[in-house]
């Protein structure tokens, strides 16, 4: 088989209509020019309706068919697919339903079918096919039938569809290992239908609209190999973790980017290694009664926690990575509790409300400590057993004793504090120089936070857009009344282009605004306002000339 096989099968005639908008021999005839503006669309409407011809291309072990309409072009093109093709891509398939049996019959060795960007609404997969991987993406799929007895398919991937539930026929896929149904319309999930799948290892139901999860099948033979469950980007509010105790091989459980306010029920699993509750609405988490000896990674970033999860020291003693970024932690007993994790290597408590970071005990395994963007005034890490990276940027540290930091702290970052003693230990030792501290006149507390300042800039830019749009709209209305027969579509398009251009310019200006100095930013905003005011005047003049020109053309036509 050659490296590249391409068979152009273009059976549809193409039509085009061209009408000159100006006549070189008669440039002064304005009436003809305007007449042509109306004649061209009429001719296009009268022209035969065109369809895009399908394309057929094969390369190595893969073939791609684009814009295929089986009801019109038939299925004879399947006879041109080489016998050694394993992968078939169908792009812009023009049919409401697809029976995969005809494809598998035409190419017996076919193992992967990928359907994308199609108007297809239903798919049928017979049990006799030898397909191993089926992808259906960016379609109008609302129904999929998987015939009983299919022992070949290992992966089913559906994305950007109109499915409202996990297909009831999925249990017919006795060999399936991976199930993706993402970016669809699923609101409720009944996990019971998946419990009998003996080879299932991964289930990804991310970016749906899931509000509830049901599971009653907690027998010992359910979910024997399931390792990964993904519910990211749904609408869950409460979660019962008790459901997942019945999964003997479960290793990763991801509930990030939901609306969870409460997790209840003890989580008892000897296999779970990663639990992610990032970006929810949790104000408190109780781990009392949990038993997660295998858990090494806990992530609860972007919540509303005022304290560390209760009983976490007993529930998950072998944590290696703990991320509690962007919460509302205060000091209280946070540090004393964290020192209890003897295997902790990575700790991120940035963007909280901590006021000190003074450690009197030894960090045994810690390698990466991030405490930036808090309210810390005192930093002391005298006892570290191995190389440690510390990020303490953007705090309120005014006094700092470098001798209070262990020599095993290899890198210290302190920018954005009243005093900056940042260092890289290897560079200092290589140059034979001591640690140098630099005092700063402004502190992180006095600086305007980046996101807040950008929001202010965005609000000002929005006001400018509204003002300019009002001017353009007023000019449009006045000239419309004056012109009477002014071509509305042409003028409306011009106004729309002007507004899009103005918005683009505002976005570019907003990106260039420097947020380091508030006074300079205020001065820049005044310059932006002046600039847009001048541009608005210029556009007003351009619109005025456009309207006058349209009036002249209209008068000529009237004559």
C-alpha cells in the first residue's frame, strides 16, 4: 500500500454567479451601480442550490470521508477503502442516523471509527462488529443503541452531544474499559447500570449538567476494575461518599468545579489515592470516620474553608500533596496540625488569611512550601531535613532574620513584602556572597490586587463602548431619517463593523494597561478616554460622509 492514497469523488456540479459592481466603461453611471446591488442577490436566489461534494482521502492506515450524504451518494465509495485500513474518520456526515454495521462489513479489519461535526441524531452498533474504539463528537446525537453480545468494543467516547442520560444499553458492551460521555445534557446518573461491567476501568462524565448520583448496587462483585471516576464541571450540590466504598479498585475521585456545599457519609477505601474537591462551595469538611490510608493527594482549592478538614490527620495520614489554595484559613492551629503529616512533600496554602508561618518542629519530607498572598508578618523555618523551596511572596513581612531559616532552604521567594530577602542558596554559595535584604516602600497590602484593578479597567472600557455606541446609534438614526432611501443593510453593516473595531481597540488597550502603579494607570485611563473620544469624532465624520454619499446615489436612482 502506498503512503498516500487519495480518491477525489466529486459528483456534484458547482454553480457560481458573478455580477460586476462597476463598469470600467461607464464609471459615472451611479444608477447602474446601485441597480447591480439589487440584481446580484436576485440572481443568487434564482441560481440552482449547491451542495458541497464529498471528499475521500486515505493515508497509511487511516481514511477520512468528508461531507458524505449516504442517501444521495450511496455507499459505493466504501468499496474504495483499502483492506488494510484500521481507522475511519467521518467529518460533516450528512445523515440523521448511522448504522455502523455497513461500515464494518465493507472493511472487516476496521477497528476505530471517529464521527465528528455531523448532524447525526442516532447511532446503532451491532454486536457482530469488530470495532474496538468508537468516538462520536460534536453531533446532535440523542440516542445510541448498543446491541447485546458485543465483546469487542473497549472504548466508547461521546462528546458535545444531546444525550440526557447514560445509554441503558452500555451494559451490553462486555469488553468496555473506557467510557467518556462529556459536554452533554446528562442531569442524573444511575451508576447501577455500570456495576456489571467487569473490565470497566475509567468513567468520565465531566462537563454535563449532573445534579444527582444514584447507586444501590454495593455487592462485592460490582465495579471490580473501576479505577477512575470523573464528575468535573457538573452541578452537584451534595455528594454521598458512601457510594464509592463499594468500588474495590477505585484510585481517583474528581468532583472539582461543581457547586458542592456538603459531602457526607464516611469514605472508607483502601485504594483511593487522589481526591479532588477544588472549586466548590465548601465552608467545612469533616473527615471523622473516614479511612483513606492510601490517599496521597488531597486538593480542596478555591472553596470557603476557614479551617483544615476536621480529623484529616487520622483519616489520611499518608498525604504527600495537600493543596488548600484560595480559601479563608486563619492561623489558629493550622500549622500544628500540618506538622503531623510526616510524609508531606508539597503544601500549598497560598491566597488565605494566615498571619504567621513559624515552625518549631522539623519538616521531615517537605520539598515545596507555598504561603504566598497571605497576611504573614513572621516567617521562620529553622528545621528542615532536605532541600526545601519556599514561596512567601506578597505578604506583610517587615522584619526577617535569615539565620532563622534552615540552610536546607535552597530557594526563598519574598518579593512583594516590605522587606525582600529572596535567595537561591546555590548561587549565593557559588559567588561567596551573603544574603542581601532590600526594603520596599510599598507593600502587598497597599498595592491594588491585579484582578480587582483589571475589573476596574474593564468597567471603564465598557462605559466607553456604551458611550461610543450611543453616538453611532444617534448618527445612524439621524442619517436614516435624512436619507430616506439609504440602503439599510449597507449602513447597518458599516455601523456593526465600527462597533466591532472599537471593541477590539478597547481590548487591546486593556491588555496594555500596567497594573504596577495605580497613579500611572489612572493617567493611562484618562489618555484612553481622550483617544476614544477623538476616534469617535473621526468615525462620526466618516459616517456623515457615508450617509451623504448614499443620499447622492439614491437621488441619482430616483432621477
